[in-house]
C-alpha cells in the first residue's frame, strides 16, 4: 500500500455563533498516526468530520497528497472510517460487510473475494467470514469494521473513538492490533479520542485540542514530559501542582520555594521574575518517599496507600495541608509506614513550571 499525506490548512468551522474549530493547521506525514486528543467539545470530532466530508468547513483547506479534497463528496475522498459503534450491517455476513465498499465500486467478483480474504487475514478473522455481526464479540466486530475500512485501500484512515465501546482488556488488545496493522500496511491515520492512554499508546504524534484550537503538537513523550501549557500538563497524565514563589534564577533554571515546604530547581528558559507566584508540576513518579529526613526533603504524613498491580500510589499530606500523590514500584521499594515520613524529588525528575493563574505577588 502506498503512503499518503494529509494537510489541514487554517481550518475553522462555526455552528451558528459557536466557533467549534479555530484556525487549525496540521500535517499528517505519510505512514503516521496522528491523535486528536482533548475533552468533550474541544473540536476534535468536528475536525474529523470535516476531513471525512460530512461537514463543510467555514474556512480553510483539506489536502491529500497536496491536492484539495474540499469539493469531493465523502464517497469520493478515498478515506476509510472506523466508527466507535462499528456500524456493521446486521443482515450481512462478515465477508459481505468487508466487501461492501468494493461492491459499490463495481469491482470484479473474483477480485472482491480475494481482497476480502486478504483483509480478514490481516485482522486475523478469516475463519469468521460467514458469521453475522450478532455472533461476534465486541472486539471481533471492531476488527471486521477495520477490515472493511481498509478493504478499498484508502489513502487516509480515520479512527473515531474506536475503542470506547470495548472493555479495558479488549481496548488494549485492539490498540496493539491497530498499531500492528498500521505499521504493516503503512497506513496514514487520524485517531480521535478523549482517552490519553489510547493516544499515548497508538499515536506517533498527538495534537492536544482545547476550545477549538491545537494547544500543543508533539510526540507522546514530549507532551508528557514537556507540556507547553497548564491545560496540557493537567490533561495528560496525573500530576501534582504545587504552588510556590520564585526565589532565584540562574543558568541551572528557576529555583522555587514551595508552599508545601522545601525548594526545587526547575530547568526552564521561560520568562519568570524574582518573587513571582508560580505552579510547579511534579508527576507522582517524580517523587520519592523516605523514612528519614535528608537534604531537599520535606515532612509529610502518609494518609493512604493504593496497590495498583506492579506499583503503589501513596497519598501524603504536607504540613500546610497540601495533598500529594507519589508513585513507587511495589516490589523492592522502600517500606513506608503509615504516618510520618519525608518526601523528596527524584534526581531524574522532569518538573514543569507555569505562571500561577492568580499571579499574586
């Protein structure tokens, strides 16, 4: 399968007076999976529907391989779509569902049969060809929907919340399956999701959307470790937001005296001023618990410990009643008793710093 590119150029869309998509510019490289990630109402689904041709944008261009597709009807855009509710025809067999797009294009029967077999083998369901959707599990139905979407060899694949109807274990299996198939076939794809774990595991890059705009675009690791804004920082992963005041600045970064106790140096090239109120983000895995005091540690009370498989999450309370979450490996980690302990920042931590919304000096 040839690899294709997709460009979204200054696209905006209004529903009456509501601006759903606001000047979005995105490029999806050939063979790349780009996730549109954000909360409900952020514009990600509208943007996907614009690419699919179901919505005509108010402004901007959509191009595939450099050519505009704005004037093409959805069935002429050569785009495959996998919907969250599968959208399989209940009166058709699996093979007939997969063949639907090929039959609509007038392909020869022998070619259709060959392509259906190829697609069912690709999703590991050749033995299910004569079954009906009602006879399949949710995961199997989603695989059939995927086989149907790729049967016509589309230039672009759109995945609209494809895992939301599956239970947790099936979601992970399907994430692995879609990523395997995408790499095998070299598919260029857009994944729309509100689930950060889905985006982080499947996508090559993620566009975080908020109020119709792209707030940050980058690899999953970049967005998790180096969020550009307070919204992105809070939306991706779990974090502790600790307020404090800038006490010094030097070549190493910004030194912040934390309200919770202690201080931390945050590597940053941002524009901060001495004595400015700021917020420091520390992921739970950036912190350690200790049974003894030491340099750079501050006293806390361990109020709760939650075993989560191979890890354990501790909730601690600082002396000024700031709640903090700390993640540690369950095996081989330091034994932490309930009650008094000390908290410190790991040497390999990647804290982030933001201006405090209150900006109180």
